[in-house]
């Protein structure tokens, strides 16, 4: 390997040694870096691609230790509202290239990082900030409308789902009231653990989780009601379609199949909040995920067909949680 050496004023061979960066900005990081030396004169030289790799590792470790916002988090925030870097910078009132630098790997200042994290967690504050920026003419009306329409769309959808899915606790929802926030966080968590979470399989994940929970605890987790369909249990009224379009915790990706139909996957945004889940609930969730995550859509569907709840319920009828008493999924030998 060769590189230009400013000391020799010529291109020379170089060697690479490893050393540890113990501290960065007052924080103990203990990150390995690669250092390059000219073979001819022995002086340390800078090889750009190696130095870039060093910075990537250093910044990643610093972000991890400090909880600094990542470039991916900023990109996801922009994508949710279809904002350009310039538009987000205008909303925040920062320097023209600030967001560009952060998305390209530069470390944000602590104040900028903390502020961005707050906006990602509580995006109503982003709307308030955009309103102020619009009034100060830092952004256009078109940019401001993007945020307003997105919030209205999400609010309308959530209101519709709550109206359609909230029922008094009964045997068809596991004696649990539907909680849209809990379901949304659960879907995001499942998607973070399953590489290819197809929309059709999501129904089965949720159903198995609720039924196993009812068997062990006499109560479901989500408050959802399920009905029998040809390929297994689905959320009543096919409301999984609408649930998949919530955009705060996950996103839906559609692609066309060879026959012209659509195949949909759910991708987690990684910002799920599990604080409302008990330890027992998470044990059940993790167990079901572990049992299903490596199975194909058909295999998961076939497993649901082995359960009494699917076998003994007429098509399009609600599935009673009374069938949870004899869940085959708990007999691991059948997997």
C-alpha cells in the first residue's frame, strides 16, 4: 500500500498500526484507531479513507455513550414529513449546512442533539416550532402545510381506529380494552425483531401473543378482536390495513408481486416505548417472536390453522378467547 508522504515529498509505502483512543471530549471511549506511518521516513501520515473509518468508529461510540442523536434519526424525521435538509434547517433556524453536516456524520453539539431528540420524541413541538418559523418567514407556507397535513392525517386515522376497535372488555378481546398506543409500540417492537415482518403475518403474531397471554393470565395484551379468515386469524374488519398506515413508530413498505398484487412489510423506526408493558407481557411477546421469526408466511399461517380457535370458528366470525385454553403454540414439539 502506498500514499503520498509530505515529509518525503513522494509516494511511499506505509504501514498500519493500531492504538486506542482512550478519551474524547472528556468521555472515556476506548476506541481502536488505525494509524499510518511512512515506511521510508517513519513519520505518521494521514490516509484519508483510514482516517474516515477511524472517525466513524469514534463518533459511533461517542453517540452510544452520550445518547447523541444519529444521522439516521434525523433522516427518518425528515422523511416522515417529506422535508428537505434546507426545510428542516429553516424550521430550526440553524445554519444553512448544519443538518447536511449532521446527516453526513458530523457530531451535533449537545444542545442541538438534545433539541432534535426532544422533537423526535414529541413531534407536536416540531409543529409548534414550524409555526413560529412560518410566522417569521423562515419557511414557506408549502413547507408548513406538510407538517400540518401529516399531523391531521395521523390524528384522523388514530381517531377512526379507536372508534372502530375500542369495545367493552369481553371474551372476544381477551377482556382487555383496546389501547392504540400500546398496539402501535408492540408492532414497532415486533418489526424490530423480525427481519421480514409481512402484514399478513403481523395478524398472527398479535393473535398468538394475545391468546397465549389469555391462557396464562386470563387477559389479553392488545384489546384487539380477531376473526377467522381463509389464511388464519386477522384483526376484525381487516383493520390491520389501517393500523399499518400509522407512521409514528413504523412504516409500511409495499411492493408489487408477479401477479400484480401487493406485498406489504412493516419496518420499525426503532422509537417504540415499552414502558406500559409488564415483565410478564414482554416474556410472552418475546417467546412468540422467537417461535415465529424464522418461519415463512405460509408456515405461520399453517400453525394458526392448527389452533382450535381457527378450526371451530366460522369464516368471518369473531374468534373467542375461550379457545386459548388449549393453544398448540405452547407445545414446542409442534414447531
